[in-house]
C-alpha cells in the first residue's frame, strides 16, 4: 500500500514522501492518526502542486538548517555522568541531555532529532547525529566524563 506522509515520521520518511507500508499499518494507524493519506492519483497531483508552490519556503528551511549546522561546526560537548570505578555509567546518556547542552550553547534542537551512532555505556568520546533537515545531517562530538 502506498501512502503520502503528512508529517515526518522517524524510520519511515519525511513530509510529502510517497512510501510503501503494510496495509494494516497504513489503514489502522497512519491514516486515522492523520500522519498520512492514501496515494491516489488525485492526492499525488495535489501534493505535487503543494510542493511546487512551497519550493521557495522549503529552500529557505533547508538553508536555515545548513546555517545551523555550520554554526554548530566542530563543537564538542562535555556530558557529566555518574560512573563506577571502572568508568561504566550508571543509567545512560540521553538525547535530552545533548539537547539541553546545545540549548545552553544557544542552539535549540529538538531531542527527537538527535540519534547516537553507538550506545553510550562508559566514559569517553562519542558522536551523535543531528537530523536538522532531510538533506542536512550533522555530526556532533561529545565526551562523557565522571561527575
């Protein structure tokens, strides 16, 4: 079953993408929740026209995301965490902590747009990916240190 996404859905696609999903997932979840519409020929034409008319706005949003990635640059964050004697972290480092650290530096990035490249279990240096736009992804380095 093909649907047209009305919002960005992690792991599935971005707004106005045409994606194939299982029929039950589309009919029972995505469409009733308002996350998607059926990809009928008329809906495809409507979405294509909307994309064409909003092209200049989309370019501005993409440029803003690129500027934000440039402003963040090669910044390295330091995340304090409670650790044991061996350096193993009690609990875990979350995207919310990264988001709050970026907010302190003046960058407002939603925690849902942050993903980790590897699982953070011990102190050390790691990287996270910021999904700023569907064409703009930015890696940010962070160090986990003992409190």
